[in-house]
C-alpha cells in the first residue's frame, strides 16, 4: 500500500491545495446471492471469530498504550504496533462485514491481507504523527466516538434484524442496505484506526464521497494470486439517496437506543437507591420503636414524685429521637417519599425538643408546667402519622 505522493516541486502558498493525510479506505464487493443456510445461522457462525478477537483486543489495548508512548517520543507508531493493530483491524473488518451480511464468504482467521476476500481494508503505511494530536488522541476522538457509536448501535439494532430477514427470504441483501452497512463499517474502521494511532486522518465521510471525488489513497497497488488491481474508483463510496436515508435512520435508532439505555440505567439506579433507602429507613424506625418502648416502660416504672427518674428517662428518649431525625435526614429518599420524610424529621426534632425541656425540670411543679406547655403527646402522634405515610410511600 502506498500513500498519495506529493510533488515536492509544487509551489507553496495560499493557492496550493491542502494535502490531507491519507484515510483508511474500505472495499466491499457488490451485493451477491447468499446461501440462506449461512444467513440463518450467521450469528452462530461468527462466534468463534468474536471470541478470538475479544482476546486479541485485550492484548491490543496494551500495545496501543505502549505505542502511544512510542509515538510521543519518536513521532511514529512503533512498527510492531502497526503490524499488530493493522492486522487486528483487517480481521475485524472482515468479521464485521460478514456479520453485516455484506458477503457470504466465511472470513479467514488471519492478521494478513486477504486480497481475494470481498471485504478489504486499506490502511495507510506508517507515517509521522503530530505529537500533540497523539497526546490528546482520546479527547480528539470523542466526537468520532459518538458518531461511530450511534451509527453502529443503530445499524446493529432492529435494522440488522430486518436486513437479516430480507436476506433470508430473498437470498440477497438489498443494495441500499448494503451501501449503508458499508458506510457504517468504513467509519467504524476509520475511528478505530485513528484511535489506535494507525493514521492521523480524522474519521469522516460517513455519508460517502460525492460522485467524481478523488481519493488521496487508492488502496493496495496490486493483489496476489492473480487478483485485479484496485484503482481509486474501487475505493470510492458513493451512496444513493436511499442509503443516506438509511444512515439517518441508523443514527436515529442509535439515539433512541442510547436514550433507552440511559433510562434503564436511571431506573435501575433508582430501584437500588429505593431499596437502600428502605433498608436504612427500617433500621432507623426499628431503633426508634425500641427507644420509645423503653421510654414508656421507664416512665411508668418511675415514681411520679421522683422528678429525677422522669427527667433521666426523658433525656435518654430525647437523645434517641434526635439520633432518629439525623438518620432520616441522611437517607437519600425517593422523590415520592421525600416530602413525608421531611415531615418526619420536623416532627422528630420537635419531639426531641419537648423531651429535652422535660429532662431539664428540677421540681415536680416545673415538670408539670413544662409538660403542659410542650404538647408532647400531639407531637408524638404527628410523628407516627408521618412515619406511617413515609412507609407507605416507600
């Protein structure tokens, strides 16, 4: 594979054309008849490849990390990283092309170029990289990641099932779907190669090239095994209006899928938060019930003429109710139970204040006066009403 040549004698200046870095190109053979049996079991047939590629991808992450450091120091991706990552990309392209029903030919288990295979990726040879762009590659790739994720998710959703069903019935993938899947696969490959530092060319042209557009990179110069040479026209991807419309549908489906996933995650998070809140609520409520039961038993056991005994029991109860209010306030309540929980905290705080005032009495007359002015029983009744309402909301 040879990159585009730039004439060194060409004049420089504002009138000179801007030479963009060569992009990853993709060649996919025209739609052809497919065996219905392999179409029916396509997902099962591709499992061995997906299994192997998943393990190779783990090693690829380590190689990308090492290669990133090499690119920062030398301005080039190390040769071993180029060899491994290019091979992984070519293998993945063939497998994804087979999965997207772009061909009926079973992909080979190989890192090598397979000129005879109907799905080919042309990856530019190793060149110089901008160190700053390499350093910030993850940040720079965010937009391409979003576009690639939406398009791939949409294409892999119900659209792929419909395409599979049509191909299973007709024995051939319709041309608009074939072109749309090719565009998604090409953009996905460009994104992966850009992220892996195989090329400085930013992913683009999701909707293909305009008719007659020239390419800076025409693919491999020749093919082994008697295969015909591929010229620039073979690598150009000109999409029909129907194919572009399908791409818009893919992106829309991707947005819907992402929205549903976010909604599902939010629902799951809310459910976990609700169960967690219920657990903490039950613990606090049980502690309060035990404390109030002990308080009632203690006050009944006290001689009504012994103020110190009553004051001590009230002080302990005030501390328990205050702790209960703090526990409830610390719970992240679901929206439905939050208002009732706030009322529980308010009433518990008032009950704790009433009991604290009673615990400070030193004479029986003062105790009776404080008891008459605190409305303790009404506050306790309101607290338990709010507790019941919060439990029902949870």
